């Protein structure tokens, strides 16, 4: 799973040395949607020392903090390795292995009134520990008995459509008319300077893209045409 690669088709302007836009299938569009669901702690962990701003320092200091400072019903791992609120078992390009673990919830075995996300929590109804582990079922869980029509094909976006990803990560369904309009907008005078370039997109490119998305406005250009300096977002 870790080395799953998908293909991304770039339209490169060789004269301006930039990616005008990319054409992508459902898997990469799903991956971009999935980025929005990532907890900040996950982003800080993925980018480690390369994290812009100060969140990387906060992350490192919590990592170094003794467990003795934590509340007894909390542990550092819930901050350092947080679970995405969205169950993402259907996203092929996952950024972290922990997502493959299915989420567990804990039921009060005595009164059956409450569920908790942590077995250390005491049931508010009967004051006993909520220790009975039960599976947490979501729409994308394989075991769900609902018809496939209701569940869909998994992920976030529909699969029949080709998606257009702009250099600044604007994502929209691909249309021929919009790409012609774009060539005008980008002021492409000579289509001979344009070149289609197919690149691999896997976890490594995904992390680079995540990093670039926090730093600049020309994400595809800076990830895939690496010789080009990223444009700072202030410009
Ligand atoms: Zn109870």
C-alpha cells in the first residue's frame, strides 16, 4: 500500500516554466479532499522539521513532555498520532499507517447506555469503567449491510469524472471549454510551448504536495518542476 502510485497528467508551459494544470482521476482528487480532514498533529508529524511556522516546535515539546504531566485519562499519543475524524479506509493514498487500524469504541458493559473512545472513561450513568470493545462502523466499513448504491464507491468524489487541479490546488471537474478558456487566461500565445507530462503520484509526492500547499501558491510547479523556485504566498 505504501508504494501505491497513480498517474497525474500535467500540462506544462515550457516557456513560462510552470505547470498550468493537472488532470487527475478519482484517487488523487480523493487524496486532496483527504488533506482537509487531517488533524494539525498529523501534519506536524508528517512534515517533521520541515513544518513551516511554530507548530513543529509545539509538536516536539509535547513529544518530549513527561507523561506525568498528562491527565490520567489522556495520553500523549492522542496528540502526537491523532486519528483523522474521517474514516478513510477507501483512500488509496494514505499518509500514515495508523489509519489502517479500525477505530475502536468502548461500551459500558453494565448498563449498555454509553459508548466512549477510551476504555479509561467512567460511565456517567452507572459509574463503572467502559471496557467492552465494540467495532465502530462507518459508511465505508466493509461489513456494513447497506446496499452498495447507498454506500457508493468509497472515498469522497465520484469516479466517472476527470478532475482538473490548478497549480494553486483549486480542484474542479475537467471540461474542454474551461481548458481552452484557461489557455487564454494564462496568455499562452504559442501552444507549441505546451507539453503534456505524465508523472507518478505516490505517498512521497503527497507529502511534498502537503508541504508545498502550506508554503506557496504554485504547488504543482514546485513539486513536479523541482528546479523552479516556489513563489511565496505573499506575492
Ligand atoms: Zn454504565
